[in-house]
């Protein structure tokens, strides 16, 4: 930028929407603004490719973005740190390293946290699926299994859990290792929120892989090599993975922002905080005040990104903002391992190889934009 910096835009988190913003800044810079990205990790991993990475179909490089390089090419200052407090009345943020930044416009795309990490013993004895760089260690452990029978237990049977369980099954087959997989879920069925046809096809896939699902059970406490359930049953394990769905990052509630019952920051149809017009948000960290059907899935974050960027520019200029109208129908593909998937759109459901290859094409096309 040749202009004198007079204002500051801070991007918090390297999610789908912020990747788009940073890339756009190469050719469409925000005049008179210095731009910062604050993220806890140098790499951003793409969740849509996570299970296929675990299975060995992608390398770590294939499904990650180097945030520092992306920022460097766009004239954005990258800061490796984590925001722990937003002080909207002062227009400042505080990081874990104790640094205070002042902003003129703040954009939040921090994703979500993992349900289950609050279970006593979770941090000491389990592996959390988020942040996604944990998958590198999870994969390494499975690859290095030497014992004749190795028991992997998942807490949670949502999309992330079932996809990863099937990926580990495929990895075990490739290595000719005897890995037994059990999933424990607090609900009464897998893939909460998905169409019944998709659930049925996934159940068939799990049965075919000899993956057992224990339903309506909550984990009360995690001990070394053993779980204590609320029903007082005890489950032994060799390796424990927590994939129990998503919960809001505590940042928003702790900062006194208006949040929904799960702690996600409320935004209006302009992706703007309802109380503080200089704060915007996108992706999994937000909840809409008027679109209650929007789910925490990547397709919405990707579609929000151009509107977010347009509204940040308009806010900087003092212009009227553009309204985001989220779609109600969207394509969904859940992976089954071995380059197979379940595709659903509206009431149509298809299973086989071609859904996975379509997903592979979509995912590679997305990630390649930022590599």
C-alpha cells in the first residue's frame, strides 16, 4: 500500500471467510487501513479434507494453508497469538501474550471449540479433533501401533467422528493391523441433523467396518485407559479421540458480547454485531438473529466471505451495507473411506465412488486458491 495508514482492520482467526479476504487484498486493498491477522497457528487446516488425510489419501500439505505466506503476499501483517478478550467499548482486543491492540474494524472467524474437552481427564488422556493439527499426531499413533489388538474409542458420533472412525478403519486395513473401534454418543443416533437416508447408509457403512456405536451414553470421567460413563459402566481403551460436536469459543461470552445459548456471537443479516457496528463475524463462530436454519458447516462460511469483505469495505467508506441471504438448500458429501461417500441434496441421496471424487474436486479447488 502506498497510502498513509490511518485506520486498522484486525482479522481474528484464519477460517474459510478470512482466507478469502486475505486473498482478495492482493488486488482489492482496503484504502488507508493497515490489516492484521491474529491466529493461534501458522497453518490453517481444511476440515473437509481431514478424514481423507487421516486415511492417507492426502498429505498434510494437501489440506493446509500457510497463513504467514498468504498474508505476506497480500500485505497483511501476521501475528501468531490468540485473542482472549474483546473490549468493544474501547475498541481494543487483548491476546494471550498480554498484548493490547486497538482496532477501527474487527472481523471474527475463529471457528468453534470441541464439546467434551471439559470432561474431567479429557486434556490429560484424550486427543481432541480440534485444532485440526492434532490429526497429525493421531495419524502417527495409529501408524505406529504394534500390539496385536488396539482399541480406539471415539466420544461423539457426528460427521467428524464417523468420518474419522471409517478413515482409521481404512488405515488399519492398509497396514494389516487389528484395530477395534467403538463410538460413544450422548444422543439416540449418529449424524444428528442429517437426513434419515444418509444416517441409514452411514449405519450400514459402520456395521460393515465392525464399528460399534454406543448410544444414549455420556462420559462422566476419563481416566488412563478407562472411561467412566454416567450409567456407571466402565469402558477400556488404548487410544481416545474426542469428536463430540462443536461449542462456541469462550471468547465471546467472556467479552460480554450478546451470544446465543451455546455462546456463539449474534450477528445481523449484514454479518455485523448487533450492538457494536464495527465488529463483524463469519463462519462457525456466529449465530444469526434472523436466519435460524443456518448450520455450522463450511458451505455457509464460503458463501459469507464475499459479503463480509464487501461490508467491511463499505463500513470503511461509510456506505450502506449489503445484506447476506443464506441459502436453504446445499450439497452435502460425507466420506465413507476408501474413496467413497454419501452425497445428499434436497431429498436426493447417492452413495458410491463418484460422490467422493466430486468432493475431492471441490475441496482441492477450494484449498488450491490459498496455496
